[in-house]
């Protein structure tokens, strides 16, 4: 097992399976979101927690944060009716598990949870971040995440097109959610032609050009932005892609690491998701746990562009892939902590 510690508990109030996985505390306390999701079996939730907590170690380390990687999962079975009462009970139960780590892990919002849920979790643990602004927190992480992805886009464009300017570039955004929506605005304001896509048909009225979800990833464009779900870039899809550059906030975009080699072999520059999507984690952890000012935390979000530049430069210089170089960066930080 690569993880330092995993606790699985049957919630005493909710009766639901609760999982907290700490992958690494080498750089500092583990930090990562609290996911509430339906799984065929709770062990699928465990697999998710193991995978996602490891990815958080990479994200926090590559972003230069003194935090390790962790993740929580409240695993709902296929037939569980998640009433507001059950949700509250599960969040209180999970807070107790988080508290039992004595500060080795901090939880925040993730798929299926938001800042308001963190107010509930805080009733049983103080080790929680991303509270609403009305509760002294910094609110949603989407805005700094979108800024970080935008910086990654500009850094990538410099390497791929010779200029950070997005003016006249065609950018396809797959997933017009909290991050995708904000990013679309940044990219449009920078002068790009923006095409958007979402499985939620109501997003058609966003005002941007619309692409059907099943066509989005293959649509001819300069830059493809995966901003919906993970596991969208597979070996089968690579020959059908047409954008020379891919960068987006979606976590765990590759179905497996070999896809990074296939993308590089086709000359497609893929910016590793755990580098590009770190803006929210950077901002929230630095503000709420390390006490930095808005300006100080935002300057660290903007620095994601510098990290992307050095990863892409190293990949070119070493004839390697951006994924390999980003993982080397993570390894170097973890090794330095030993
Ligand atoms: N919010 C953050 O701060 C943050 C930080 C890091 C990473 N991420 C990741 O970025 C991605 C987007 O996050 P978000 O907060 O905007 O989520 P969100 O739930 O607000 O938005 C996701 C959007 O994608 C759409 N979608 C789902 N499946 C789709 C598909 N197959 N094709 C097209 N659209 C689809 C949904 O309808 C929704 O509009 C997620 O993978 C998330 O894990 C988010």
C-alpha cells in the first residue's frame, strides 16, 4: 500500500460507510475534498479515495504547497435515499473521523459537497476548509481554479503557438460548470473564439457557440479544455483528437498514464491536470489554513503558469512528456522533505 493511513468507519449516526484516505503527510498535513457519491459498492468508494488522495499529494506538491494528499468519501449505495437529515448525519459522522486524525488531515468540498456542507462538518471537527464567506471562510474554490487554468492555458499557448495571446484562437470547453463557466469568460475576454459543450442542455443558452457533448473532444480547435469529468482521454480517443494542446481543470483526465505518451507521440501538448487545476487548493489552503492575504494567495495561483512553463520546457529539453516531468517535480519535493 502506498498510503500512510486509511480509516473506514460505519457512521454511528448515518449508518453510511465513511472513508478517509491519507496518501502522504511528507510535506505537511494532508488536504483534500470530501466526496459524497453513489457507488455500486462501498469498496468502489474506497478505490476512489485511494486514487484521489494520491492525486492530491501530486497536486499539492507540484503547486509548492506544504500540504500532503488526502481524500474523504461518503459512499452511498445505489438505493440510499439521501434525505437532508441523512446528509447532515453523514457529514457529522465524517467530521468525527477527520477529528480522530488530530490534524493530520483537513477536508473541504468536492464532488457532491459545497461550502455550506463544511459548516456542518465543522460542528464535529475544526479541520475543515472552504467555508462560506459568511462563516469566515473564502467560499467557493472555482474562481481561483479558473484563474489557475487560464494561466496554464497562456503558458501552454506560449510553448505551442509562440505567444501567450489567445486572441483569435479557438478554444473548446467541455463542461460548462462552475469552473468551465468562469474560464469561458476569461478566455472570451482574452479574444478567443469560445465553443462550449455540456450534457446539461440548459447550458445551451450560455451565449457561446454550442458543440454536442459527444463531439466536443474531437472538434477542430487550437485548445481543448476538459472541464467536466475525469477519464475522458483514452488511448482509443488520441488518434481522433484534433487540438494540438489540451489543458483543463477536470481531475484525472487520462484513463491511464500511457495516454500521456500517446498524446506526446501525436505532438499534442497535454498539461497535467494536477498542475493546471491546483488554483482552488492553492488559494483556499493558503488563505484559510496558512493565513495569507488575498493578494499573496492569488500571486501563488498566478504562479501556476510558471510551473506549467517549466514542466513543458523540461519535457521538450529531455524528450520526455509533461506528465513525466510534473511527476519528477513532485518526487523532488517529496524527496526534499525526507
Ligand atoms: N471547482 C474546483 O475548484 C475544482 C478544482 C479542481 C478540479 N476541479 C475539477 O474540474 C471539473 C469541473 O469542476 P466544476 O466545479 O466546474 O464542476 P461542476 O459540477 O460545477 O461542472 C461540471 C459540468 O460538467 C458537465 N458535465 C458532466 N459530464 C459531462 C460530459 N460527459 N460532457 C460534458 N459536460 C459534462 C455538468 O453538467 C456540469 O455542468 C471536475 O472534474 C472537478 O473535479 C474542480
